[in-house]
C-alpha cells in the first residue's frame, strides 16, 4: 500500500477527540510536509538549474495534475503574472477533466493516460519547455501520459510525487520525492501531501523568478500594480529600494508606468525613463547589474 494511502498509526481515535485536541493534531501533522520538502531541497535545486536555461531561452512552464495536485499547479502558474510579471502564455496548466475540474471533481478523468498525452500535445511542446507533473500517488495515468508526450517532444520533465518508488519520479528527468508519509485522515492527500506540493512549487517557481532577475535583494520589483493594494505595495517597494521620499518615488513610479524596477533605476542613477529603460534592457532586465554599471 502507498504511504499516502496507509492509515496513520498516530491518531486511530481521531473522531473522538475534543475540538482543541483535534485541531492541534491536524496542525502538528502538517510538520511532516515541511520535513519532506527539506529532504527534497537538493532535487529542487537541480530542477531550478535545469529549468532556468530553458526559460531564459523563451520556454514555458507547463503544470500537469489531477484533483488537488492539478489545482495547486494551476494556482502556482496563475500567481506568477501579478507577482513577477511573468507572461501568462508562458505559464500553462493542464488539469485532468479540463477547466470544469477546477470547481468540481471530474471522477475518472485522472485514469486516462491518452487524454493526458493529447492535452499536452495540444500545447505544442518544444525542447525549450519545462513540464512539471504532479501526483501524490506518483502513478496517476493522466499525468504519466502527459509526461511521456513531453519527453517525446524533448521538453524538460520534472515529476513531483509523495510516495517512494513513484513511476512519476522515475520517468521524469528530475524526480522530486516529497515523502510526507501517511495522512492523518487516511488517504486524504489534500492534507500534508498537498501542503508539501504547495511548498515545493512555491520554492521552484520563486527560485526561478529570482534567478530571472525579477527580484532585487529580497524585493519583488517586477510586480504588476493592478489594484489599490498592489499600487501601494509598488510605491513602498520603490521607496525602500531607492531611498527616495514618498512624493519623489511616486512621481518616478508614474513616469515609469508603474514599473518598480524602472523607477528604482531612474531614481538611483538619476536617469529619464527612456534612458533607464535602455540601460535595463542592455542588462537583460537585471536591476543590480544596471545599478552597478560603471
């Protein structure tokens, strides 16, 4: 029996717990998720280095999963655009059962390997793409079918699974084992198996965005300020990175069209928006390199 399906020996009387004890048990059990990702850190680092060169060449991130895993992949990809201005067409997600499976479970869809392959092929994958397969069991046919199609197209394949010996990890070029162990509610992989996947995905995609120069220091200087909260955040980031007074930073940000990275360069190097844009482009969008140019 898979680890994720094996009944946990820790809390056999879970349904009899008083509320405080029940909540504490559920919270404490999540610590296994963090330990699983910590153990997988070397594999995640290999995945970052391998994916980076492909994304620098114009490749896409393509997430593939079913159920909870598929929804987590979709979430990770969607959030890259407002956070890092990553082009949405370069973060695609395939969910077994199609878009309707996002809101309602489509039973049986995950068992169709040929559909996974067909859905992946519709995206016309290339050798520059990075395909991330997600499955707690590590044996979901839909995901394995997509992975095989991705490999046939020459794409880099990364497999994330929560069970040792998972076919998904074995068949991917880079396997990321997130061995979170038995669930406190037997078989409910939306719990710590899902948490481990969420942490791993955050780590993978955020590391890539840092390496792609979308972060300066630890500041997200490539965000899209599309609402009041984000506009306020953009102003605060501009002030912090430039040291400028609020009104000065606000003016520069307006001249920069809301682009924090550009506004910071304008303020720090005393440049016009066009001159700063040219300098930033010269350095491939790397703010630190543009600031340090002699």
